[in-house]
């Protein structure tokens, strides 16, 4: 149930690895705990009531959801045709969430999380829906918003920590003008579902649902640490990028290797450090977005002024009636 006590002993057990036969029940307990304060959590029929809602303000996301349904798991028989059994379930989960959280509505990345919940643990639709809600609750605000400010901020935080922990890797990236976020943005946005082997994904989710979002950084750092020397042997930007695209699915990227570093070698890894860096970068990103908005407004205003000036300068042609 949702009332299990979070303590050091249970954390150690979770980090060691939740046996797969207990995983579904454990995840549901974690999700119930996270979503306990959420609207409708204990209201019978709440999920079905979301599906029955209609309205123009809800329909703006339908088109994008429909486009993404077939892109989510194209090689999975549950999702590879419009009539596949998983497609309707995925559509329902995403539509229900768009009607539940109208501020976010729908954002790419949520489809992969919902599909993962539906398939890997074979969760029911309603459980998968609450999984998506839990993920949004655990992560910082604006992770899945239009601007994705929260996700942008975390990439900068990761870059800071990488510079502290593995300066040689960051120097290597800078040498070849590789932006770290091009590699890791999707790791965070889809909670490693798209980028690591299934055993690593399951291990990550065990700790993520139990401990929270700091695990995002622990796993990313561990993946780079495991491949530290191999990465430094890459010789140009293309080789670096191609190597990093497959880095999460390498033979070295096993749950045991990752856990040894993520929960051992990296300690101490205080959340205070992450929070402080998030605060700093959040202000910077907001300021940058404000400048962009001002530039857009100025460009739009200048364009309109130019059109008006052009129209006022046009002199009608005079035709000789003879």
C-alpha cells in the first residue's frame, strides 16, 4: 500500500534491485504514495470521467496525440497498427492526462512513459495514467510544458556536475563542440526508456519512483563514468556523437555496473547541490526566454510597421485615358 515507511533499510533494498515478480506491486505502491494528494486519486470512476470529458479546450492536443501514437513503439506489435490493442489504451491514457492537467495537456515524452507503463509491467490503463501523473509530480515544474524550462534547467545542472566530476569528458566535448544536452536531454525526458537496455530502465525506475528525481543525475553520471576512457579515445565530433548515442545500451552498461557507481562511487551526492544549481539556472533560463520574447515582439512589430510603411508609400499608377 501507499503507507510503507521510507527509510534507509528499504532504500538499500530498492537500490539492490526489486525482484521482478514484486516490481509491479512495488511501483503501484510508490505511485499511490506520490499521487495521494492529487485531485481524484481516491474518487471512484475518476479516470473514466476524464475520458468522457469533451470540449474545444481539450481537443487542441488530440491531433498531436494521434500523430504520436504510431511513433511511440513502431516495432512493438501492440502499437504498430491503428487497430493494435495497445494503441487505444495509450490514446486513452494520454487523452485522460491532457484533460487532467490542462496546463501541460500533452507533450512529447509522455507517450513513451505511458507506453512503458502499459507494456513492460502490463499495468492497467488507469494505473498507467497515474504513473504519468506521478512522473510529473516527481519532476520539477515545467518539465513537459511548451517551453520545457524544467528539462532545460536540468541539462545545465548536469553539465555543471559533469564538469566537476568528469572534467576530461567535458573538455573532450568542448574540443569537438558537442553540446551535452544533445545526448542527455532525451535520457531525462523519457526517463531512460528510449536510451538504455530494459534491465537498466527497470533498475532506474525502481529508485526513481522511490527516491525521486536525483536518480536522473546519478544514472547519467554513472553511464559516462563507465565509458570514460572509451569516450576519450573518440577522435572527432561525429565519432563522439555516434558513440554517445549508443552508450546506454552497451555491454558495459549493466545494472550492476551502474549501481556500483551511481549509489557507491558517487557518494556523497547531496540533493542540496542539485537544488542550488537548479535555482541558479532557472533564473538564467527565464531571463533568456524573456529576451527571446522581447526579440520576437520587436521583430513582429517591425514587420507590421514595414508593411504599413510600404502600403503608404505605394503610389497608384496613373493611366492615360487616351
